[in-house]
C-alpha cells in the first residue's frame, strides 16, 4: 500500500516552495493518486513483513511524461526502492491542465510501503 506522505516538493497550496507555483498543486495531487493506484507491494517484501519509505525525486517533462526518477532516501530495502522507482518511471504521460504553463518540474515524493 502506498500512503501519501504529505506535502513535498512545493505541492502545498501556498505554492512557491521549491520554485513550484501553487497552480501545479492539483496536478501533483493527481500524480500521487496515479502512483498509489499503480503501485503493487512486492510479494517477497510482504511475505517478509518488510516496509519502509522511499523518497523519490521525480522529473516531470513539459509533455507530462516522467523523465528521471532518483531515489533520494532509501527505504533500506532494495526491493521497495526498485518497485517505487519502476512504478513511477512506467506511468503514462498526463499533460499539464489548460492554463498551467508546461515546464519541467522536479518534485520529491515519499512512497510509503506499509503492511496493514
């Protein structure tokens, strides 16, 4: 299960944080939702009761395509780090909404793997 990790990378309603204007907030919230829906908890990690948080830095291209995905802080479990990185890398592009200037963005996203 992915648990949204709160605000990161300028996603707050106030905007401006990390150079990302507030109008990108809804787009980034939708990105987090898409990640949550696409993420599969690795079976091997689930069997071993492994969990943790992976901090990713994600580059979004002006087309809405995911560019680079870098692990900035490991979960301490390679399988979780790789699953988070692969899931985000494989997302289909979603263009920025009308009225939001297409530009490259870099955002930090916490991906939390938690057994419930």
